[in-house]
């Protein structure tokens, strides 16, 4: 490859991972890429900021940008489903007019429609990179993966976030050549600075939490596979012998069933529930107020919430699913999923081990800098682009 700038179009039509996307786009620019980010407005966080170093185009869901539509999720889902192919058609026209070097796709949520987009790009001679954030889609875990396999089979290269994810991917999609999959860690998207002179005491005061007790945190969307019901049960059991423990749960429930789980937590002693989307600029309060972050997932491929916890210097308790244990690299508690008794014991053990918590917190920060810093991930991503283009020519 010569030293000319690579033209990269980064695509996430539904803005499923906005903080990841904008962090990656900005970091790629700083490696020397020209980046165009193609998406739709993110209605949940109106304060989401974008760097002026890359271009952003809202090609998708035009006319559906009114935040009031969030109140009507079923209607919004139907309208988005109808307009989604129209966005693809517009993108294909633009691909024909201004061919980028790379089309980097983040998600395929409608694979039978996405297949046509990827095929059109490949027919135009454009290299396609696809990041596989979910090996098995968490939004439809029981659906056939055959439509996704057709999309993946067309891509020039596929990015997985850990070696464990890569191994799981090839078990799930055995027809895809191993050489076309590449491991690049999940980027740490904590790009919004925490206010100066923040302390745990201040964070706890702002959240109306007690100042000198062990506090655990679950942060993220409330969905069945996240295991929040297991955490509530284990925490309530742990409190029988350690009544001083407290737990924060902060996140937006997906369904009435998820909301019902939060109501159980809300009625439990010492559980503090924030039900709803937490804006990015408010995240710091929860993480800094906490001593330990708990992510008791039943299943997942990788977790941005885990990286956020580590980036805030927190020790973590996770289940041995997806790439979580590999990401922790021995720094934290890793337990089997769905084991309430073991989770109860680990909660007690963690609360009793202040010296170990401090050491784990320092190591968390080191792992973020080594493996997940934007500059590190972007450089590895650019090298993959160059490798694919060299083979593509």
C-alpha cells in the first residue's frame, strides 16, 4: 500500500453501538484514514457529540428522527423496518458514485436485506469488512443464523473481539474460512471526560447513597440474557449475613418482563434502581460511586459495560461467557453463568477483600491501556484494511 489516505465508510444504520462507532471513527482518522460515518440520529442521547474530524451522514430512517417516537417502540420498529431497505438503496447509489476503499459494517440486523447491500459493494469491487459484535444475535437468540452466515460469507474479512469469540464463531459458522476472521479487541469508548476533582464521596452524595459501605453496580440495558434477576437473588441472599451491602442497578428495561425484574429489585432492601437510559455524561457517577461491578450475563459475545468498569478502575465479577474471561486476563472473579449460590459467595468474598479490590482496579486500567485504547485498536484496524486491500488488488 502507498501512503495515500484510505477512504473508509463506517456503517451502523440503526446506531446500535454509537459510542463505539464514533470513538473508532475518530481514532481511525488519527491513523490517517478519511472516514465517513453512515448512520441515523441516536434518539436516546441528544448530547452525543461527534468529532469534526470525520463526516457523518444520516442516510437511514429519514422522517423518523422525532424523539417522541421512543414512546411508541412497536410503531417505531415497524416504520424503521419499512424504511430500512430505502436507506440501503440510497447507500448503494452513493457507493456507485464515490467508491470508498473500505465499507466497514458494524451490524447486520436484517440479514436478507443486508446481503444485497454487501453483494452490491463486492460487485463494485469495494472491500467489505464486517465486525461481528454478536456471534449469536442477542436480539433473536433462537433464530436461524443461516441468513447471517450468507452475509458473513460475502465479506472480505470479519473482525471478532477475542480469540474465544473467534473460536465460537467458527463453531457456529463452520463454512467460513478461518483465515478470513481476525481478532481486534473492542475499543474503549469512554471518550467523554469525567469532571475534575470527582471523588467517590461526591458521586455517592449525588446519587443519595450511603458513604461508607460496600456498593456493587450493574450498569447497562436490562435484558433477559444480562442475568439481572440472578444478581438480585444472589445479592438478597448475601445480605442475610452482610446486611451492610448495597447494590445499584442502572439501565433501560427492554420489555415489561424486564421492568418487572427491576420492580423486584426496587422493593428489596439496599437495592437502588435507576430505570431508564442513563446519558453518557452521567455514567461517571455510577461507576465512581461503586466499589465493584457485577455482570452476571447468561450469554454474550463481548461487553462494553465491562470495558467501562475497567476504564473507571473497578474490579469486576463476570460470568464465563463469550470473551469476558479473556478480556479480564485473570484480573477479577469469573464464575459459571446461572449459579446463584456461587455468585452469592463471590459477592461476600469481594466485599471482604479491600486490598485485593484496589490491586484489581489498578490492573483494570492497565489492561484498558494495553488492549483497548482507541489508538491501539484503530492502528490494528487500519493494518487489517491495508492487508485486505493488498490482497484485493
